[in-house]
């Protein structure tokens, strides 16, 4: 595994841990040390990837949007009617919100 792949892997672990901790405790009550513990790395290493807890939250949100965009692209690939496409976008977003 390359250094870049290792870095991306650790960053992804932190984001996944943060998603879990934010869901369990809420953003306000979650701490970087809890996120670090959940991801199996040190608190200091979290800070080498993220400036602060808000930066972690932004990364969680960006990953969520990336997953939604990918799913929407896949769902719209074979659709041509603009109204059907729009309905598919909303349905995809709704399903993703409900599934977590």
C-alpha cells in the first residue's frame, strides 16, 4: 500500500468513526478523542488529518453528498424524461436519508 493510500485509508476510518459518534451523541457532544478511540488511532493523528471537529463534520457531509451524487448518476443513466429524472433524484435523496 502506498503512503497516499494509507493516508486516505486512515482519513476514511476517521470519517466513518466520526459518522458513528455524531449519530450516537450528536455533533455538540462528540469529541475528537472519542472519534480517535473509535477509529483506533491517536487524538494527535486525527489533528494531522483535520483542523478541528468542524472540519471532520464537513468531511462527513462531503462523503454523504459524494455517495448521493454517485447513486443519482447511476440511477439517471438510462432515463431520458426530465420529469422522471427529477423524481428519481428526489427519491434517491429520500432513500439515502432514511438509510443513513
